[in-house]
C-alpha cells in the first residue's frame, strides 16, 4: 500500500483543519484553567526575576529586626533571624517550582515509557513491570519519599529523584491502560499489516493518542510534588539552611506561631496557591480533553 498525495486544494485544507482543532481545544478550557495557568505563570516569573523583585538578600540576617511585623520596611515581616520574608518567598519559589515540575516530568517520561512497553508487549514483560509498580504503590508517597531522601541525602537532585520515583506507578498504569485500549484499534492493525516495527507503532502512532491523558496526570501530580517537597522540608529533610524553601519557612514560623503567626501564614498561602493552580489546570485539561466527564458530573 502506497500513500497517494493530496491535490493542492486538499493540501491547503490540512493546516486549516489543524488550526480549527486547536481553537476548539482552547475554547473548551474553562475560566478556572486560565486562572490556574495565570497563577503558575506569575509564580514562574516571580521566581525567575527574584533577584530584581526581592528587596533584600534572602540570607542576610539583621538581629535588630528579629520577628519584625509586616510594615513599610518589611512588607511581609522578618523571621527570627531578621531575614526578609518576602525575599525568601520569592527565592523559595525557585525550589518549589523546579522540584515540582522537573520531578514530575522525569516521572512522566520514565513511568510512561515503562507503561507503554508493558502494555504493548504484554506477557512476562507486563507482569514484571507492573508487579514492580505494585510494590512501589504499596508505600505511601510521602513515607517512600522520606525514606529515599533519608538514605540518599537531602540535596536538590536527590529530592527531585525521590519524588519522581514515588510518582512512577501512576504514570505507568495510566500509560499501560491507554496503550492496551489503543493496540487493537484499526489503525494499529493497519500499521502492523504494512510491516511497521513495534517501536514505530508505539511512539509514532500510539503515543500521540495517549499523550493527553498523560499530560493531565502530570499537571495533577505536580501539585502532589509541591506538597511532598514542602512536607519533607517541614520535617527537616529539605534543602539545608540558609536556602529558603516554603516548607522550611513554615517549619521555622511554627516555632513562633503564637507571637509572629505571619511567618507560617505567608509561606503556607504560597504553597496553597501553587497547589490550587496546578489542580485547576489539571481539572480543566481533563474536561477539555474529554467533555463527557463534565457533562456527566
């Protein structure tokens, strides 16, 4: 079977059809999704331009201004070492966003690859890979992340790897289920009949069909990654001081919660805002990809 080139007038319709599909997808995104995207974008810009936006060095101590209340000099107050809370929040956004996004991207690539291979090959390969994922799933994500960071050390790379490892089974299972739903479709059977290799069928034809589901899972798990990183920092397994992290700031503020509650409130609100934004994006993408979910609920 050989491909037949389209007439020139039909070739001109292809970009128009693709553009129409893109516009239709964007039109299905609800307002909450755009709000979530706007919040994440603002936080990313704040993290990137933190050296320009921060009024003070986030690690500079000023004993004379210990536990200063929010005011003209320190907009969000100062901590027990006299460090500016606003500056530490801006720099802390770098760590939360970097770990939250990169760890889930790593988990998405590795987990989806494992799930796609398991779903496409089946047999013993499927059993071995899924049994391994079941073992990982047997541990709560926070407990597993805590154990991995405790063993490897609380560096940024190790925290990123630990959180990515806890998210692997979710992506593997989603990718496997999606591949199994696609592998008996007519277009896959046609590809086999044309003699296409397994990797070509898997990555060139099946992957685009399952990618939307994987991306929705990624956006939702980014919120979980942010919470996990903050939890690890709260219990002392985050980045070592004086690096500012939102979870570490909550822990430091907890020691002075009675007389300086703003130290814990502002980083907690930052974590809440970022987690909420990722959840809004994930819910909106899910509804846009499959509008039946929205109408059925």
